[in-house]
């Protein structure tokens, strides 16, 4: 049954590998590892049905080590770590030498079990370390890490029992409490680990899709949807604490000329460069978005006009610097609008920032203009 489950999960993981974005790595290695684990179980079941028992046992042990090792490589690739192939081959070679010696030259069942258990636990411990250091603090990742740790403890316990109590305590063909626990873990842990790794990968997929829905694919800054969500949160803060926030409307000057003279590929590089320059001039609490074409919007929470004007000047000076990465020289125009009342909405402050931007364009571009404050609501005038 465990063999069939491992085979089925390998198909599930490989299907996910084919359909998930390329940023999610390691699923194919886990699928290959599960196939090898299933094959190793089949080889172990054939050890008494043929005269070449030693060869079958060596092949079975080798296949199991490869299966667990490939899962380790898959976990490392998933977390964007360099695959430790040197560790993979070192553990495999050491296990084959140890198992082969205690199987052929000086037969000793307990020694074989100890060697195999201690060496293969290195692969499990490596994955526990991966999850601990690089895993997201999310239920799916924590569950995966706990299962991997439990599997490590079970394997190490078998090795320790083999060292201190001999082969009788770890012989899986006999009946005993540890044998029952180990076999149950062997039957279900492979499936649980594969399912939990799939859950971790699905969580990564969800994060990627959420990020793609709120980020501009070219510049990797916020898009309109992502910016609207951020503005709603900052607007609620403004309403609660009666603070101010300021918006910058930034537009590239003569961007069509850049595309016509240098090509759209260069134009895209300029857009990426503008987004990077703006981002470097901002604080962690500030937000930048691309509103389509060559227009960028910056939201500066808890910021008045003086501070916003200083940031705008830094941006204006930074983009004037020539020769960055072989890009053509370009400039921007900036409109500034400050919001102090929670009665004004996103459309209102955007309209005022755009009006200031248009004024900067009309007055010669490559400059900053500040929007006038909005008129108070009619109800306030009547009061």
C-alpha cells in the first residue's frame, strides 16, 4: 500500500511541477525521489525470492538512499539553495561501503542497520535545517518541518537501538513495539511528507499569484490595484490619527521620443530605471506604483509638503544623472498634492496631483509643481 501511495504522490508532484510557475522548484526531484522509494520497497520484498540476495539488498539500500537524497535536493532547490550534490554522493558512497562490508565481508545485520540509519538521517536533518532557516512562518511549513523532524528521530532511534540492543530489536520481520511504530511511520510518513511538501509549494504558489496581482510585471512596483489597497489602509490611519499624507505624480518627459529614437526595449529599461531611482529616494514606509505608460505615483504617509518637496527634488536630481547603464538621458516632471482631510478620497488627491503635474509640463517640464489645497466641504462652509 505504501508503495502505491508513493507512486501516486510522485504523479501528483510531477503534475504540479509541470503546471506551477517556474519560480517553484524542487517538485520534480521530490517526484523522482518518491518513485525511487517505491522501487526500493519493491526490491526489499524480492530479497528472499532470488539467489542473489546480497545484490538485491545492496540495490534496495542504494535506491532508498537515492530516493531520500533526491527529496533533500528538491527541498534545497525549493528554498533556492545550491544543491548539495557532494553531500548526496558522499552519503551514498559511505552507505554502500558500510552496508556492503557488513553484508558481504563480515555479515552483521545490526551494523548494517546502524550505518544505513545514521547516514540517511543526514538527508532528513539537512531538510529540517532548510525549513528552520529559510521556511516561511506559516502552518504548512511548520507542519512540514515537524514531520521531517519526527521522521529523523524515528530513523535515528532505529540506528541507536541497533547499536545498543542488536539486530533483534530492529528486525522489521519480527514483532515488537518499535517494529510496529517504525513500519507505521514508514507506511504513512512518506505520504504525509509528500502531502505536506505539496502544501508548502501550494502556499508558495498562492504568494506568487497574490504578488503578481498587485505588482507591475515590468518594474515590479505596485500596480493600480495594489496601490488602491495600500491607500485604503493609509487613509484609515489618516482618519484615526488626523495625520497628513502626500502624493507625488511623476511622469517621464518626452517618453515617446525615447521609444522612437532608441526602441521600445530601451524604453522599458528606462521605466525600470525610473522605478529604481524613485524607490531609492523613498523610506520603507513609502509606496510607489506604476499607473500605466510612463506615469508613476508615490504615496508618502505621515508626510507634509516640505518633506515631500525634498523627496521630489532628490528624485528630480537623481534621474538627471547621465550615462546610467548606457541609458539615454531623460528627465521627469512631478506634481505634489498633500491630503490633510479624511473627507478627500483617492480620486480627489489623484486629480489634484495630476493637475500639478500638468502645470509642471506646461511650464517647461523637468520641474516640480505643488497643487493647491482642496476647498472645504460645503457642509463645513455652511456651518
